[in-house]
C-alpha cells in the first residue's frame, strides 16, 4: 500500500485514472483505501432537474450515485443515499452561492461544487471543489492552450471548541495539466499536483463560512505561488539551459 501511494504521488494527473485502475486490479483488497486516499482529476455531470453542472468526487458519492449540491438529489436516483442535516444543508446551499462568486472572480469561469456532511456530534466536514477547463473547447476559452485543466480540492474539518471558537483543518490538493501546440515552439506538455495542509483555531463570531473562505483563499494563493516557482520556474530554467534563445547562441564573441 505504501508503494502504491508513492507511485500515485509521482504519477502525472492525466495518467492517474489509468494507473489507479491498474492498482485496483493488482490490489483489490486495498481498493477502499486507494479510492479514499488517491485524488483524481475531477469529473462533471449535469443535474437534469435544474440544468446545472456539478462535480463528482468521493465526497458526494454513495454506491454508484452522486448527490447534486443544487437539487440535493442523487444521479442516478438513490432512495437511501446519505444526506446532510437540515442545518448543514442550509450552510451547503449558502456555501455554493458564495463559492460561485469566488470562482468567477478568481478563475473567470469554470465549475464549482461544495458538499457538507457530519463527522460526529461536534464536528462536520466541508469539501470545496473547482474545475477549470482552459482548453480551446472548454469553459473560459481563451485560445492559448490546446488542452488545459485546473482541479482544486479543498477539504475542511471543523470541530467546535469552547468559548465560541472552532478548530479548522484544511487539506488542499491542486492538479494541473496543460498542453500547448504551435508552429513556433512545437508541442509542450506539463502536468503535476501539489498538496498542502493548514490548521487554525478561529472565532465563529462571523460564521464558519467566512473562516473557511479566508483559509481557502490564503491556501490557493500559496499553492499558485508554489506551482509558479516549482513547475513553471524550474521548467523555464531547464528549457533555457538546454535550448538557449537563438540570439544568445548566435551572439559573436568580442575580438581579443
């Protein structure tokens, strides 16, 4: 199991589904652990009741059905599927509305979904998901990428404390994949994932949603900076080292 998890951490996101399928065949007795611990690129289906798309993940799945955050119904229909409590469902509805605004401001489109469920009597968990397809045929088309996807998964565990405070544990994963193809530079592909965790103890005077939103905003900023430095920065450094610009190659040395 440890070797399997190490392999999946090093697997490019666009190949993770194939790799996970192979591991499930090789390790059927670890299937539940693999499915719960391995993050895969997010999938999207449409809620036929209101025509809105929502994101599929392990956190809104029961058996082979997925619960929509918009209608609170399972697709395909499931009679005894797990449901959040009435109070938590109200928070889930509000979180989806707020997160839609956040997504449009930071991502200029894409799809988002938020799911809530009880962990025990004094705690609950929220899952905030964003999928942005930046390819030529995807949401938010700009025409720069042949293929491109950003998948963000934020899972927050909330535990109520004494004196109007709560402990928050945020685990965030971002999966990035992109491919460019043009006559000048040819085909270039880059993909990878990054995971970070943040813990905070905050007052609940302004509500859980405000606290969770601030933590996600701060975490996403850190993840974007890390991706820019690790993936794009190192890739640019290596490319410029191996294939220096033509003006540098052809530059004449000064006469002695």
